[in-house]
């Protein structure tokens, strides 16, 4: 009991002591606060701390509205020359993107061997319209004299000859376009350096080496462009595409669609690369490899085009079929081209026969060829369902002739007198011969008079010497 009483007394004493300490601390704090208030009222305090706006970010200045953008630049004290340079650069970049994405240029129609005149005109008109719009915007923002001294800021192509526009290449970033332009420039420099090297050495360029240089360029482009972008670039600027456009342009009338051009390109591009890698070697193994690849190429083109279009593709490589197609189109019936082609083939056979006939003089050949052309035109008109051409009187054929080898003492005038012919008839039978300068051994042709069609030569006239027959 006694120990419990002592414990209670000790606890009570500690509580009383803690309460005293709390009350004492509150009084001290109140005294310090009162003193601080009195000091504040009696003393003026100065400080070097200045309140500033938050650090300026470009996002506070930029605006999708150009007029607001200009006002923001001026509000932060941007020099007027700098305002002008920033706005001109930004507007030029905007319209450069629009030119790249909104204008259909001839380069984008990579399947055409010749530019479409309508596309060229529309592109020029759109280019003028966009530039007019650009200049009007800059005049509105910066005043009518904005262009003074701004030659460095005017838009210009990154690299001449390489247009990176259209729905695929036009959307490339500025960095990607610059990278592609640099790759293209390096490729051109490498190729020109190699060609110059071969020229200086007096050698012909090796197709295999040129193929390796082109493959190097493709590898560099593949590191910058995705597959669709790379194909678009190759369809415009690769050697395979350039050669294909030239081939289709020479064919005429094939008029490949974009899908057909792309299909032929995809089918032949890897095979052409293998053919080029073979170079110009003529050993039996290389020749066999080249022939095999050429056959594979034709099979690939047939699969790409289908049998009907491939048949037309083959025919249009023949100039005679191109001529037949031109005639059929001129006659208003393109479907008659095959019939006219058959007529052309037969006419060519007849033409070769006439030209190789040694029994005909040049004038006879000329008349026969003209008659053949007339017959061919009539047949072509009939094939196209047109009214037949009016019959014309056939030109008179020259009299038949027979060759004669000049003797030592013979002359043209003597032969004419011997056969009872005029010199005009003699000259007509030998239009390209100087009858006054014939020599022994020369061959001339002796005409047959029109009144004696059954004899090969006129009958020599018997010349009786003075004094009668001996």
C-alpha cells in the first residue's frame, strides 16, 4: 500500500510540472510575436528579390494563326528583321509542303514514256496559284516590301532533278528528304567518277560495275525509306524504270496502265539486276546464263500482264504491227490491226521479191512497188470495212529488156541502129547509164519494141554495104 501511494504521488507531480512548462512556453512565444510586430511597425525592411514571370517557352509565342504569331513575336521584343526572317521561313516551309503534296507532276506518272500535256499544264497552273497565294500571305503579314533583300529565303529545290513530291514521297520529313537528296547526289558523283575513269583509260564502262554502284545506292536508300517509299523512288528514278519507259515509248499504242507498269517493273527489276551483273562476258557459261535469264524475264512479263496483253506487248515490238495499228486507228477501227498486220507481212514478202528480181530495171521496180503500195492500201481499207479505193489505170510498164555485154567495137548508137531503136528508147531502158561512155565488158539492157511482144529482142536490121551483097 505504501509503495502504491508513492507511485501515485510521483505521477501527480510530473503532470503538474508538464503543465507549468507548457504555460511558460506559450507566454514566451506571445512575447516574441509582440516584439516582432512592434519592430515591424517601427523599421522599414528592403530586399533585392524581384518577382519575375515564369521562364519563356516558344510554345507561348507560336500560334496556328499567323497574325497572332507575328503579334506574339513583337510583344516579346523580337527585332523586326528577325520577325520577318522567322515568318518568311515558316510560310515558305508551309507552301513547300503544299507543293509537294497537292500538285500532280509528270514525275509522279512514272508509267508514261512521254508527259501528259494536260498534267503539265495543270501542274504549272497550280504552281503559279500556290506561289501567288504565298506571296499574298507574306504581303499581308509583313507589308508589301517583305521581299526586299530576301533572296536567301526564297524556296528552291533541294537537289535539281530529284522531285520528292506526291502522296508518298511528298509526305517525307525535311530530314528524310535531305537524306534522300544527299544519297542521290553521292550516287550521281560515284557514277560520273567511274564513267570519267573509264573514259580516261580508253575503256568501255562495265555494266556489272555500274550495276554494283546502283545496288549500293539502293542499299543506302533502304536505310532511309520504307518499302513503299523506296519502290516509289525506284519507279521514278531507277535505271530499270527509265529503260522500261523507253521500251514502252518505242512500242507505241501499248499504253500501259500504272498497275501494268508497276507489275512489269516488279517482275523484271530483279532479273535485270542479275543480267547486268553478268557484264559483257561472252564465254559459253555466261551466254547460257544470260539467255536463261532473258527467257525468265519474258515468262515473268507474261504472268504480270496476262496472255492477251502479253500477246499485244509482243506484237507491238514489231514495226510492221505498229504500222498496222496506226493504219487501223486512222481508219477508225483499231480491232482491224491484226488483219492489216497480215496484209503488211504479205506485202513485205512481195516487196522483197520485187527488189531482189534482177530481171527488172530500177524503173520497173519503182512502178511495181508503187502498185504494191496501192494494192496494200486497198486491202487495208477493206479490212477496216471502208469503201474500196477507186481503181486507177495501171501505169504503163516499160518494155521488157535483155542484158547485153558490150564488145570491143560496139557503141550504144551502133546497137540502136542495129536493132532499129531510138536513142531515147535505149536511154529509158538504161536510166542510170551514160551511153556515151560505155566500155567493153559493160552490161546494158536492150529494150523490146512494144509492137513485138513475143520476141525477147528486136530483130537486127540487115545493113547492106555499098555495092550490094558479095
